[in-house]
């Protein structure tokens, strides 16, 4: 039988959830967007599929994935998942701690979905943390929120260490330079509908486009322009799949002055014009909308 534990703070609108073995656990961004929850999910069962924004990924046994507030996701076997979900009001009041905040490496250190495999030692540590989380939910006092925040920070520190080890490919980018990459990713997330050129983000960062390109060449296999284009295309696909907006409306919403330019852009990114893409959409493997 599944369990959903919830902690809420009236004064701050902070929300924290611990989900364990819940058979209907999923998230639909356009339906659930008001909650604005970040998610850390742990697959404790066999390999399964996870569908993120309409794309199937392999979610390996005993691995963890970090999911953004704007992701729609469904699990093949949600009953095998343990997940921690929280909003900025609950945890991200410590945004100054860049490494383990809501804008730290775990959520903005990469330009793709980050899966982290757990070895025996990490599995033991996270399982021990889970036990303490469950124990804490049995306590109802005025320091429960601080205890849960402390445990969540410990969880994020552990997973961040693991993510860096597995996703930086052994390349030790200096912290100042890595921070530029992280801030670029964050700026793209906040301004993709407004700014479409690398120069725009270089200006916001007080860096040159060449500096950004050089950093991404060292750290990532994508260029800054690819990151921008992929983020715009992702939002376009979401809007086509989950809303009734027309291609023209989506074009204007995403900062294209000419819908024809948007159609060309979308076809270049996906291989289909917007209308054909919408027709081709099928339900995900869960059969949920």
C-alpha cells in the first residue's frame, strides 16, 4: 500500500512531500504547475521506463533522477518509486548555497535529464536517510520543518556528489567557470521565450559569446545555441501536446514575430511542422493524459 507524507508551512507556503510505493504517482505540469515542485525520484525496483515530457527513458534499477518543476512525468511502475518533492518556499530560502540549492548542480548543472546510479554504499546511505525521514514524519512539533529541511539538504548533498562524479566525466571545471554554465542554464530556463540568441545571455552574464562557447566545449557536448534552441523546442512540444493553443498562438508566446519562422524552426528541431507533430501525438505508455 502506497504512502504519501506531506508537510506544509502556512507562513511561507512551503510544501514538502515524501512519496513511497504510491501506485498513481505522476506529475502533469500544466495541471499541477501551481504547486511548482522539484522532484528527486529513486527507482528501488527493477529497470523500468519513465516518460518525461513525452519521451521515454530507461530508469535503471537502484538509480535516481532529478526532475524540474516544469517536467511532466509518468513511471511504468510507480509502486517501485520513492520520491521527495518540495517547492522553493520550503527549501530554497537557502538559495545563497549554490551547490545544493534549487538552482544548484542537481537541477541546473546539465542540459539534459540526469540519472544517477547508486552503488552499494550510496544505496545504504540513502536508505538510511529514508528511514530517518519516515521517523521524522511521526513527530509533530515546532521543529519538524527544520528537521525535514536538514534531512533534505543531506539528501541533495549526497546526490549532488554522485551526479558530479557521473556527469562531469572526470573533468574538474573550476568552480567560477562552472558557475557561469549553471547561471547560463538558469537564465535560459527563465528567458527562453524572450531571448533566442547566445549574445543575449552573454550580455546578462557580462561575458562574451566566445567565452560561453569555449566553456561549453570543455564541459558539454552541446553548444550554448543548441541549449537555447532545444529549450524553446521543448516548450513548443509541451504546448502542442498539452494545450489547445494554435501554432500561431504558440509562435507568439515563444517570442517569434512571424509564425512562419516558428514553423521552420520547429521542423528543423523535430523533423515535423507543428501541425503534423500535433497529429502524430500518441498517448504515453501509461495511457494517461
